[in-house]
C-alpha cells in the first residue's frame, strides 16, 4: 500500500500522546472454546452457549492488519482508512482505523487505543510497523 | 435438506417484467412496481385475478408496500407479503413464491421488487454491542477484499477493473439498465477513486426501479393454456446464511456453499451453467464468486475473464444484463430482475445480449446479514405432455 491519508505535521513516528494503549474485552466460550470480540452477553456465535458459559477475557489489543485501504472524499482526496484485523488471540474483523494512519505494506502491526477517560476503542497501525 | 425437488411440484416462470433501473426521479414507487407487474402479467398472458399470492422485496419504502401499489390492479383479496433481506430481498421473495407453488399452497404466485433511494440503517447498529466494524461501508469492505485477493493471488488492479469493462459493455446493450454506456479500461481505472483500488465505475449505482416474475404449477399451465415453450423451469432454490470462516471472505465462502447446494439440488455441474447473473455490487465480487461457484480455479478468474470466458458468447455469460455495476442495484428489485434476465436468456429473447444456445442459468445474490440465495433455472425444451 503506497497511498497515505493526509499527513499530520504534528505526528511523528512516536506513540501519539493523545491516546493510550487499550486492553480490550472479549469473551471466551467455556463450552466450545471460541474467543470472540467484542464482549457481549447474548450468546456464543459458534455454539450458541450463553449465560455462565460465557467468560469475560482481557485481550491484548495487539494484532495484524492483514489488508488496509484508504477511502477518498468527492474531490479524490484521502479521507480515512480501514483494515481487516486479526488479533493475536484469534478474533478477525474489519474496522475503521484511527486517523491519521500511515499505511504501509500489509500486513502491519496494529493495536487498540482509546482517548484518556473514554471507553470507546479505536485501532491504529503501530508507527513504523510492518509486522 | 432440499428446498424442493422430486417430492414437490415442478415450478415454472411464466412471465417477467421490469421498470427500468434509473437514478432517483419523481416517479412514484407505485408506478415503478405496477409497470413491472403489468408487463409480467402480459408476458404470461394471464389476468391479475389468477395470481393467488404475492411476495414483494423492498428495503427502503417503509411498512406495507404491496397494497398501495397492487390495489390499482383491482380487488381480488390476494395474499400480500413484504420481504426484506437487504440486497437479496426480492431473491427471497422469488424463493418464497417458488416454495408456495412447489408446496401446493398456490398455483400462481407473483414475486416482485420495488425501491427508491432513502436513508435506512442496519439492525446491527441497534444491538447495543460496539462492533468494531461500525462506520465501515460496503465499499470499504469490498475494497479490503480486493486487497486480500491481490495479495493472495497476485491479481492486478487492471484484472479487477476488467469486470467493470465487461459489465458496462453489457449494460450498453440493455435499455433497462441504469448505466448504458460502454467504458474502456482506462476510463474505469481513471475514474474518481472511492476506496482502495475501487473507482466509481467499479461500484454499483443505487437508484430506483421495479421488477416482477410470475411462477406457476403444471396444473396452472394446463388450466390457463400457457405456452410451455416460453416457460422456464426452476430447478433449485437454495438459501444459506453466514457461518464462521476465519480470515477468508465470508461472501465467497457463503457463495461456495450455497451454490453447491443449489447445483446438487438441480442435478447440475458448474460447467452446465450457460449464463449467470451474480451480485457484482463491486467489481472484485465477480472474480471471487465465479471461483467460489466452481467456474474458475482460485486466483484464475481474472485470467479467464481476460480470455473472454465470461463474455456474452464465452463459455458462460456472466452478468449479461450489465450486472449490478451497470444494470444497477436499487436493492429491493435487483434479485427478481436477475430472474427476468435469466428467463429471457433461456427463452432466447435477450436480443443483443443473447448468450447463444443458453439452456441452464443461475441467479445469485448476497445480502448483508449475511445471506446468499442461488436459483437454478432451465429452458423447457418441448411440451412434455
């Protein structure tokens, strides 16, 4: 991937100071062993177990962006980015990436981050980060 | 578990009709739907009172769509049901109409679709669970699949864009298509970028339109004096929903299992398919789906496409209508419009888009949720009586 969203002049290759690395909460099914993300109480999507069969698990928030793409506004300018993410513990999903996200050759290391004091989790490519 | 087969009654498509797929206009959805239904009734040569059940695929028009349209055909008290299944809404409507007839609940059933552009949300956003794909559009999802396909198989942007070249060319031959202009590879690749390598012309237009197909039992053919040489038999109706596939494309894997089920039910092989209408909302999908259906080995679809295998006149014409990329994708009517195109192809009534000698065809749709529906249709050779 050689296309990047607009550069942020205040951003360098260091960890951004406005967010903090976040652990994320998933579930482990005690019946079939599936590890899933995000946490929910409705039931295991592999075997249908629910209630006490669902255990809360802390996930590292680390994984790989297997593919990444930039999306464009109506003027053809890069506007954001998305990735397919495989977490180290197994869950796989697609997600918007926290801007600005420098994109590099896939796969790239990815991590979960959150704004201080906020519960919402975002994912971003780890700076410099081919995995 | 088959939807229907030797233990159920044979089902035939006896009439099809369309309102052109087009950009949003002032035309009422009532007129969009009625135009399609009246054409289908005329095509079948039957009157509205003969229709015993109706299934209407729609996604954006609100509750109870059927009656405000169909009351203008006259009072019959016919059973009316709305069907929402995202992109596959009228594919499901067709499936329900087919099962109605196959099961002996109706002798004549109408499947239709109608929609106009409007904002609508997805139920997944209301679950209360913060799924990480919030804000991800279909174009972003399929652009990620395109990147994955290129990484896995060494495909190129040009190879993917040739799907759009073919389908825009087919659309230029279709007076019912939303887009009716042939485009060069350079035009496709040089068009406005949307996401990743997908340009605007590699993404389907979402507008408005109407579609209708009437299905009937053999008893109805006899009773109504239907010309059997213009009927098309429905050999299979398969529908499945998403399973867990790890990092593989769920759209392709779901297509693989659903198509296999439909082909088995029909007693056909992938090589038996002469014509296919499939869900090419984004160009990358066509390559993945013809591979999943068993028409090309994995990673080889772009090569086969460039060789002309999927052109009209090739070994299997794929999306001769122009597909979703050119015919358009007004959502509700799209699935039944595929049935209309396959029916016309198998009757040898497709004009400039005709796949010569077409005997067996397939219609394929996927819908968010995620569902996949595949119907297999076959030309009726001669009067079996």
